[in-house]
């Protein structure tokens, strides 16, 4: 369950909440046929139709812009348009939180993953929402966490 901004006022949104990492969202903007692309796109459509709530840290915006920049086929204009369309989706974008960062640091060392990846997992723990990833190397390292789900299993 989560809270969602829709327009000017905050309303209760009784839908399932998910934390998505950048590996999932990059599929929303890929022109190539990638594995699990349909599942990633379904999450976007479900969020747009208020069937689920997508929660991401603000870090994702920088990671996504960088991934799209190095994707090789998008122009600077297209990268900017992609990020603007992401903002228009009204995802629940969480600002930096020192408590989540401290938790992410512990997780990064415990699982031997990047702090960036660990921040998504720490956010999932705080929000008590499943973390969905298409980064299967990351998933293998944190698979004992019951909060992490592979996109292919959704």
C-alpha cells in the first residue's frame, strides 16, 4: 500500500507498491527488443492506470539518463524527452534520506554490491515494497533477501 500524488492533493492509493531499479526502467525507453521488455512495459502501464505504485529514489533519474546517453542510439534531445516523460508519469520519487543511505552502506558491504544498487534495496526495505530488478547479476548477490524479485518472474 502506498501514498500517491495525483494532482494537488494526496490521496490513498490502495494498490501494490514496487521499487523498480534502473535496469527495469531503461527497458521503457529501449528501441531494441530486450528480454522481459513486455513485463517492464506492463509495470509502466499498470502505474499509469493506478493499478500499482512505482517508487524510485531520485538517484534513478541520473542513472537512467546516463544509461540512455550511453545507449548509443539516442540523441541528447531524445534522452531529455525520455527523462521528461518519466517525470510526467508521476512516479513516487524519493529524495536522498540519510537513514536509507546508512542502511544502503551496510547492505553494499554485506552483499558486495555497489552503493547505488544497495540504495534501491534499502528503499525497498523502508517502504516494505518488493524491489524488481532486471539486473540478474545483482539479483544473484542479494537473492537471500525476500524483497528482491527478478523482472522475469513478475
